[in-house]
C-alpha cells in the first residue's frame, strides 16, 4: 500500500491480484504489448521533433542567451526591469518554436490518437492519452531540466497500463470484479481485517479516483494485478505511544542508520540481506555472459571485447530463462529493501513525538570523484623485467555508488518523512551549513573532522560510537536548528552512554556486528 497526494486531497492505493484463465492472460499480455508499442512510437516521434528543434538556429540562440543570463538561478524579485523584459522575450521565442515543432502535450495526444485506432480492441483512447502525458514529462525534462534524451522501453520492463479516471478503462463494478475493454475479470480480495476495514469504509462510486492494471514478473511468468487509487488518508496500522513518545534524532550513513532519543537508541544496517541478492545476481550474469560468448563467437574480438557495429545475437532458451531469473531477483531485492526499511521505521515511529535529522544528498555521493590525486605513501610495483619500481599510486575515484545501490538510504529518508506526515509527527531538518553534527564535540564546542576509519571517538572521557553520537547531538538541537543545546547535551550524555553500552553488548551477543561501519 502506498500513499500519495494529488491536487487538494490525499490518496492511497491498494493492490489486488486477478484470477485469470489462460485465454484472459493472453488478452492482457497483448494489451501490455500494444501499450508498450504506443509508448515507443511516441518516444520515436518526440525524439525526431526534439532533434529538429535542436537544429533550429533561432531556438538554440534564444536557449543559449537564456542560459548565459542564468535566469533560472534567480528569483523574479531579484531581476531588474530590463532583465524581466529580456527573459520574457527569450521565453516567448522558445515557446513559439516548441509549438511550431509540435512538442506540446496536445500534439503528442493528437499523434497517439491516430495510432490508438489500430489497437482499439486492446487499449482505449484515455489510456493512450495517459501514455502521451507520461512521454511529455520526459520531453519537459529534456527541454527544461537536466534530461539528455528520451528512453525506449523493453516489453519485459513495461509493467503498467496508465489510467486517467475511474469512468473509463479499468472500472470497478464490485470489489471482486473489474471490467477492462468489455471483459470482466475476477479479483482475489484478501480476507484479513485491515483490507476488510478499507472495503467497508469506502464508497466505490465516490471514493475511487482511478484504477489501473499492473503486472509483476515471476520465474513462472507474469501475474496481473489491479491497483485501486482511493480518496482520503490510508488507515493507520501503528499504535503510537500513550505517553506521547520522545524527540528522535536520526543520522543516515550510506549503509547504516542511527536513531537516538531519551528512551532508546538504534544502530542498524540498512537492508542487511541485500548483499545476498547481489551475489546471486552476479553469478547468473556471469552464466549469461558465458552463454552469449559461446553461441556468438563471431561478435567478439580476440581480447574479449564486443566488435563495433550491428550484430545478430543468438539467445538460447537457457539464456532467456537466466535473464528472467535476473529480472526477478532485482524485483525481489527491491521489495526486500522496501520491506526492511518500513519495518525499522514502524519500530521507531511508535515512540517518537518529533523527528530531527541531518539531510543528505546521496545522489552526489554516488558520483565518482572528479579530482585525480596520488597517494602520499610510496608503493613498490613489480615491472615486467622483475625489478621493483617505487611509485605513488593514484587514489581511487570510486565513492559510495555500490553501497547506496544495495542499501537505498535515500529511499529510507523519503519513507521516514512520508510516514511522519501520515501520522502527524513533526519533521525537521537541521541546517547542515551551520551545524555539522558529525564533527562537533559538545564538551569542548569544537568542530574536529574525523577520518573515515575512526568509528569511535572520546567525549567527556567516554568512548562513543560516532554515528550514535551524531544522532545524539541531532536529537539535542536547539529551536533554531543551527546548533545543539549544550546544556541538555551535558545533562543527558551519561544516560546516552549507558544505553549505547547496552545496545553494543546486545549486538555482540547476537552476532550483529559490522566492523567497517559500526566499529565492532
């Protein structure tokens, strides 16, 4: 179940599996195939229009002048009268050219309406328009944001037929039946108490915003689901603490999370079993690579690289089966990470009155370093003739991409904010430019930057785990969110040290250790 917001009202979704015969599966498979074809036709059309627009000298001149003036980085109130006039002129030129080259939402809808008539038995006009709107969002990213080009979709990765309203496309006549393209399908409704409470409280005519079809790939094939978007707030499952809970400070790492309040402390690895999926995926990818090399030797050079140009590839049934298994493993890994995150968040939310955390830009941490630097230490490197040469090796440019992929800390941060909003828990972020909790020592008031390998630091004569101490300082932030409350830090520090010692001893007993991240 997911929660989202559109317009002036909240919405949430529920997903039910469809009970289908083989003929019904074939029909839905064709519907997904034709929807995917329409999407790719739209991408092809929009890409050609974009290429033509980018070869227009007048448009490119206006775009270049707009970028050099840096209008997008300035607020309207900061612009002078002449700058506002110039901005309006350049915007009008670009807007007129965009319409001239048919790069508008209306143009894409008109184009796809002609194509939709070929597949009218499988996809209706509203679903085709919804696909056009999705492609137009990509066009806007290329024109106005940091997008480079539009992407085609493979049939296997096309997982849902989009919808615009509840009156057309997928319609709910009853909770156990849906109608799609004049075909009726049975819905498997769970009998658990939570779902039954939703069914009893929802009016199908008034509360259903829209429904759409979704499919999920398994090793045995695709399974089909209906996703129903309902108006209102999602029912709450978590029982909050009767005493109101405590303020909780949260510190995110690339693979760990630390949470500290006056009542409890947490130090967890994010999605600890994710690496097992990664290992299995890597093994199956090696099998696929070996199979492709064995059956397509003419497409490879002697050094093992793929020859340049277009090639025909022979794919065996075993290879196709392995590729499907890889896709399923990626899906399972993603589902496991989300479930693991939600389990931890639910545990923390129960005893929390407000959240304070340090915002992190994990997108920046994924990228490689741009600096090319050498190590300070001299290393002996063996030459071809057997002699040793003393050199300073280059520092690795890789950063935290692999760790962020396997643990998804950015998703955890977004889910925590969403859950806090759902339960009405205040959510604050400290000012990272004025307050660096990971470097501050509250006993001296100094900022001391530790090395990455230092997992424990000494504060007031006590050894404290760095991530937990950072979360402790964030928890004791003052009302301005720019500095800690030093008096509260001194008062609560002994209690924090005791809770930390109990947590670490319990983790060591259970074997939940992580030397490179936790320090134990």
